């Protein structure tokens, strides 16, 4: 076992496997089951196989930095499979955007395991043994990240090969709305995201006041790391070993950092893989990326972040970016949109639904005005206006659909 807190992951997988929420952002499968039973219904492409001769033209440059090499060497010591340089995937940079991601170094069939890491390599950010009447927040997970790993000298040395690959607040930092100014937050115009942004800032400030060795800025950035990099297992716990005194069955979420797997980028409409938990009831459980359709050699591996059906509201709140296309946005304003909105806006956290459909929005600007402002926007206002444009277009299409 790599670190004390890592043992929480193994304990949780063994005890919580029977109660893992079937509506989790990833599937649970068994290494002894037929492959066709290991695949979820997320991928709709027919089965097939991408031959080596069908490899896509090079679209990325391989990441040969020392930090990435150290991470791969660190993980391979713990039986990680499918990682570079000799495995089925490799880390690279998109030649146009310079965005780092994970690419197929070999072709994969639908259902193939693209890469995987053992549960020992996961960093737990919540402890399932502790009873909790209220779900843990992203800021709570950030405090645990700082206490258990970043600021703990022994753990920092143990996990250095991974921690050194985590993003810093540099030129490519995708700030979430809690980093915006008060005026920029107000300019979002959508009450629900404004409320959730201000609530996150309040939570960070309250925790920073109680933590003498953690500053607001340090905790805010750690909260961004937890929100944008971690994965969540949603559970329904009914075991006294886990509940430790809880009086009734309760729902919990085990939040994890998954080295290497968290380098995989998001796609709202064209993801070609998904996260699986393999053999959670066994001592050697695995977190795996499984192809949901054929993937050619050289093609980028992508998954759907969070709940798997995140609206642009949820993606901006937790990840700091907006996708070019997102079919989920249209569900927010169509008949039954209130229920769809609860699904589409779900945060990739303890499972709390955030956004309901604004049935009668009263926006201060028109779509045409926002489009004009967007062409001149800079800084955080680019994403502010992109969000307003995207959702106002979705609202406008609702009117067309109703005719």
C-alpha cells in the first residue's frame, strides 16, 4: 500500500461494492464476466476493429517531459497496464491547441480496456468510514488533499511523481467562476450558477478561517484541483463497519484522484471511452478506461466528465471550460426541462442536483447583444459571454421546436 489514506480506497471498494449507485458516472464490471456484459450502453457505435493501417494522421506530439516519464515509471511499478511508452496509450500535446491529453498508441475494439491503474494508486479525498449527515463539499475534499498529501511531508514524498504533474495556476489555468470578480459573477446572469459560485466562495472562506496553516488562496486553488481532477463513486452505505454509529442507511460519495487517468480530456458529444471499476469486491481492484466504440491508433481518448451528462453550467462551475458543442444544454429548456436540468446540471461531486430549468428567464441582455460583446471580450468575460450565448441559443431553439 502506497500511503495510509490510499488504504481507504481499498476498504471502501471492498465494503461498498454491493451498494455502488448504478447511476454512477462510470460502470462496474468483473474481469471474469463475458466482455459483452462489461460494457455500458453509453457508446452507440457498432462493434468493430480499427486496423493499424487505419491509424489517424498524427495530430499530437508525444509528451517526453521528465515529469510525465517519472509518473509513468511510478505507476508501472504498481502493475498499471496500458500506459506508455510500451503500452496502449501515450500522453501527448495537440499540435494545434497545445492541450495535453491521452492518445491511443494501438487500435482498440469497442469494449477493450484502453488503460488501467490498480486501486492502490488512487488517492482518496474522503473517508467512507466517517458518518456524515451532510454531503462533503469540494472545499472539504480540498482540505483533505492539503492535509493528507500536499502538506504532509511523508505523503508528499510518496506521491511526488504524481503531485508534480498536477496543473499550476499558470497561463493555461481554466479558472472556475469562484475566481471571478463580483462583477463578472453577476454578469453570468443565470441565478443558479451565481448562487452556487457564491456558496463555494463562502465554503472556502469559512474553512480557511478554521485552518490556521491553510490560506484562502491555497484552499481555493486546491478546491479547483479537486473539482476539476477528481472522480466520485456514489454509494448507499448500510454496513456498520462503514457507518460507524450512523443510525440508518445513508448515501455517501468516495472522491478520488486517479493518476494518469485524470489526464484524459472531456468530450460532451463524442466521447469514445468511459471509466470502469473492475472487480471492486476483490483485493486487487482496478480503475480502467474502456472503449465505448472502436478507437484508431493515434486518436485521442476522451470521456464525459462528471455525471456523464453535464450541461455547460456544470462544466463551467467545476472545470472552468465550455465545450464547443453540448447536446445536454438543449434539455434545459424543453418540455420536462426541469427534470432534465437536474440531470444535466449535476455536479461531479457528492451527487447534488444544482440546476433546474429557468422556465421564465429574465435576462438583462439579448442574444444579439451578447454575441456582439463576445467578439470584443477578454479574460474571464470570454467564458461569461460564451455561457450566455450558448444557453440563450438553446432557449431560442426551444421556441422553434415548440412551433
